[in-house]
């Protein structure tokens, strides 16, 4: 069998980065987050982490997390990782995107989570979609729909369609971005925020948030540019999003870990597990003393703005 196809370009991957046993990931999810992913992984025995010609890293097979996985996993994060954070914090990627939202613009936020982007665009007419978290939401204008369902009656309706930290969760990111382009009017903009490589997140040993069934892709500027081109959109800008309070614990985890990943990111070895524990414990102390880093690095992710052809 040949190399798997890049989910953006459709071309074969240029190299295998490493193999990761599914059983190893299942064990990590169970012991670290108390989440059972056996049903998500089904009969998968191992994942390949591959690199495309655009620099994009992607896992194969691309197994998306189920609704049950996200409900369980993010419920635990809210009680642990985010328990002391205000619920209305504004991420840097939101501020970048907000610069492209004119007063009175119709804005669609795909995979909106708890609709925090709304705080950055009070001057806009905001609509949020999320099939995992919108059910029973008390927030007006947030719907339990997928983008494909919403597109059926809203093609070309919005001025801005945005999506933050969503594409990396999908087996078909190109398909979703194409729908984002379709849902905006001619001349409208589509904005995506994604985690990238290289970054602090990809240097943390055995970092589960960057593994299936959670993250399936690690992005580059070249991959984002290729996606915009393939979807018939004109690239406007790609910017790096700085660390925000929700994410900065990851910054400290990478800096406090005695192991920083190069081409190997997952390894079932005692010293790798120890490095992850040490990094997390030391990061909690560093975060308590220095909530925001003074040093500059690659940031938490990339934000791409592309305009639909008029």
C-alpha cells in the first residue's frame, strides 16, 4: 500500500513521521482523562503520523471523536483545567478575526463551543453552530446544527464565517472550509484558527490533546494557503495567535518538560511518562507565578483569513 493521501492536497504523504499504537493511546486517555475511546478506535491497531508536501502533519486513519467522547472529555476539562478561569475570556485569535468584522456584519461561528467569540464582536449579528455543545444552550443565536445542515438554507448569506480550533478535529477539513466559503456572500471572508507545527504543543511528550480522536492534523502556513486555493478563495492574511490565559499552561508545560519532542512525539517509555508528569506539575507552579509568558515564540496557533471571489 502507498502512503495515505493528504487531507488538504489529496496527494500522497511525503514521509512517515512515526507509528503510534492505538492501545497505547487508549491507555493514556483512560488513565489521564478517564475517557474510554475503545468505541472511537474500534478495530484500529495503530496510527501513522504522516507529513504532507505542505508540511501538514496528519494521522492515518483519521478517526474523529464521537459526541460521547467530546461530552466526556470537555466535561472533565471544565472541572479541572479550566475550573478557575472566567468563562468569557477572549483569545488572541478572536481579536485577530474581529478586525475583519464590520459593524452590522452577519457572522457565523462554526463549532462555536460556548460562543466566546461573540464577546469580541458585539457590533455584529452573531450566529453560532455546534453539534456537540449547543444542545440545550441558553445562549440566543446558538444552534445544534452542523455547517452542512445550516448551509442548505443559508448559502451566501453571511458576511463572515469563522471557525476556531475546529478543523484539526475533522477527517475532512477541506470539505468544511469549502462549505465556509459557500456560506458567505461573494466578497465575504472565511476565517479559521488552527494549532500549528512546529510549536510548543508539538514538543510536549505524549501530548494527548494533539492525538486521535481529538486532534487529527497539525497545520502550517503552506497547508492553509493550499486549502484556500483549492476552495477558490483568495488568501488575505495568515497571522500567528499569541498565547491567551486559556492556553498558556501548555506554554509552560513545554518549557518545564525535561524532554522536548523532535520527530518522535509519542513513546511508551517510563522516562517519557515521567517527563510529561514533571512538565505538568512544574507548569502549574510557573503558571501560578507568571500567568502570561514574557518570551515570544511561535504562539498557540495560526489564523487564516481568505476572501470568497466576488
